[in-house]
C-alpha cells in the first residue's frame, strides 16, 4: 500500500508524517509518535481505553483510520496536563481514589475532558453517559464519577 502524507496537531504540536491507509490513529499515536498513554484494549471500539479527543469530541482511536486525522486537532492524555502540573481532572482522580490498575484511566480522562469542554456543569447522569463507553474492571465507577463532578466544580470556580 502506498503511504499517505498527513498533517495534524497532536497535543498542541504540529505533526507531519506518512502513514499507511489502513493504520489506525491508536497505532499512529503509540508507534509513530511514542504516545503510549493511549491504551489499546479490545481494538474493536468496545472498551474505551483508546479514547482521545479529536476536534473537541471523544473518539475511539482504534476505530479512526490515520488518514482521517489529516487537518485535525488531537489531544491525548499526555497533552492533558498543564505545563506546571496535573490537569484538574487528573488531580481529582487522584484525590478520589479513582485509579486502580490504571489501564482504563487515560481513556476515561479523555472522555471526561470532552464532556467538560462541552458541558462545564454536568449532572451525574451526564457524567455516566459520557463515560458509558469506558470499561473498568477494577471499580464500580463511583470514584470516577465523583472525581469528574469534583473537577467540574473546581473548573467552574476557576472560570468564574
């Protein structure tokens, strides 16, 4: 197969590279860019471990072909943290003990980020819907939901 040249932004950085037409965004991020925070779980779009934010929306990177990323803005968990520390979502997950083994957490954080960017004051039901595609085998989701609601409150207070 002939490679295709794509240009896009990942974590606020311009990237230009050649990809195979059948390569997924998950594989591009992990193998070509070394962004291994994006996890590969099922490789079928069922678990949510590979969730990233693309053009403001949570997407399953194992289902997005790399050539479709051309011209897009992609945010991974590596780009979530602020230059001087953790993002409020990351800190809230720590504060609420919402991390067990950690495999699902990058995808869950990115689903939550997309939610809070779109809806800064979500309800508990909004949060449940936003992370419904993120499977976690270690917890009952209570800590993650509380962490996301807490981060929403903290972000709202900083926005005024």
